[in-house]
C-alpha cells in the first residue's frame, strides 16, 4: 500500500468530509485527530498520515494496513448515519458491502452498525471492515483496510474502536434571545427543512449563530438563492413574499380555467369525466389537471402559498445566520410573516398540506419523503407541532 500517493488522492477527493479508522494491533499509544476532538489507542509502531483536520489516518510500519476515522460534525449539516455511510462507500468505491457484527459498545457512541466490503486502491484489491456510530456532536466512520481482513483482525479492530475518546468542543452560540414558544412556532413553519438539515428546533433557524454557521449560510445563500449581501437579501425575500412560486401556479390555473371554459360550473367529483367528454385528453391527463386545479378552485393561491411562506421564514433565519440581518430584524420579519400565515390557514395540517403541494409544484416530484418527516416530527415528545397553530405570537426579543 503506497500511502503517500494513495492518501493524497483520497484527501483531495474528500474535501470537507472527516474520516478515521482503527486496526487490529495492541493498543499502546494515543493517536489524536488534527482537530483534537477525538482519539484512539493503537500500537506505538504505527504512524500518522497528515490529512484534513477531522480525519485521523494511521498506518502500520510497512504500510500494508491502515485505520481511518472519519468525523462528520452534525452542525455542518450532516443529518444521519445513512448519509455518512453513503459518502464513505462512494468515496472509497466500496464493493460487495455486507452487513457485519458491530462492536458491542464504543464509548460515547450510539446506533452502532458495521459491514465488510471490498475496495480497489491504485489497482490493488483490499478488504475493509467499517464501523459506524454517532455522538451528540458528530457521526463517525471507523475504517480498517488491509489486504485480507480475518475474523481475528476484526476482533482486534473492535478493541481499538473501544479505545475511542471524543473531546467535542462546546458549540458557540451568539444568539441574544431565549427560545420561547413563539420562536419554536416560527421554526415549525420550516420544520421540515430544519429537520432534513440536521438542525435543532429549539434554536432560532435550527442552528447556533457562530462563525461556522455564518460561513455555511453565506455559501448556501449565494449558491441556491443568488444572495450575496443585504440588498440582494431584501430583494429575494420581497420576491418570495409578493410572488414566489404561487404566482406561476395561479397564472397556469387561471389559464386552464379559460381553456376549459365552463369547468367552474362542474362539481369537483365530476370534473375528470367532464374533461374527458369535452376535450381531447385521456383519463390520466384529466386526473393530473384536476390534481392541481381542484385545490386552486377551493383556495386560490393559498393552495400552495404555504410553500412560499415557509421558504420566507427560512430565509429570515438564514439572513441572520449569514450576517445580512440582525437577530432582531430577522425575528421582527418572522413575526410579520407568521401573522400572515395564521390569517391564511387554520391548523398545522392545513398549512402543511399547502406546503407539500407547493413543494410538488416546484420540485415536480412527490412529497412522500417530506410528509414522512412531518409525521415523525409530530409524533415526537414535546413536538413544536403540539403548539396551538392560532396561539398569540409575542415579541419577546
């Protein structure tokens, strides 16, 4: 195993991903990650290979075996073990991945799982045993790579994994306000996104306000929204609130009404058959038209406007985290939007149905995954969706 050439390539590919591993030797010396947030014990004859701050990589003295420990910090947007597993398998082009027995325990880590796999590095076939787990601070992947991985080696590697110690730093949060039910209500309006991004519903906008969050949000806002400063932030938020995706929806639904003249006089249950009888459309096409039109006929733009309002609430939080709005400005604007939401919808379920339909209109795909997240969030203890949708929203900042 030619570690210098091989792992230089891996490091370039990994970018911001963090990795660490363990091997089957007698534990004698502490090997600490460059960022000093975790360590493992390994034979003193092994050597550290310099990589990224959140990657610990060590090799035996003849470079035929290695251990890599990868750290995926949750506050940087990693959401679950499955996501980290997919990244590891993709980056290392693992093949023939097969579930294996995980260590009985690793200090400070939960949800342990493991698998074996093959891997090809520089044309050489290697074998892997990989362990996954998570702490409150991060997800971890422990990877043992050798020409051949025996049951005895796995047993020894599990011992190395059990020497794991995490010394996670306290996460800085520069927020100046206490999180009240009003702020949790704000978070509920974009709770799907906060949850999908691995955020905390008990923090305004889901993440602590600090330099790391700022750097991430500045990048995301420019990439996804074209927002680069206060002026473009204001312009984008104004567009979402006054037009958004609902204006295109309304325009197309009004055009459909004009093309299908008389449909407003047909009962909703009879519209599909009426379209088939009076226009050159198939039953499937007619059903699709009605999927979008019937909600519009009942609610107008409110049929999907929750999607725009939810995104506007997200932007307020993003703008604060990125430094484009002060915390007070972001919360004041959130309160204004929240009051509009309360005057438009009567319950969380009604709001979320509009959100899901708006998502489908924008994404051109079903909302099943987001609906599942909502159901899970609603069922959680102390769920933000237990808050009364019509509760008085108080300015406490």
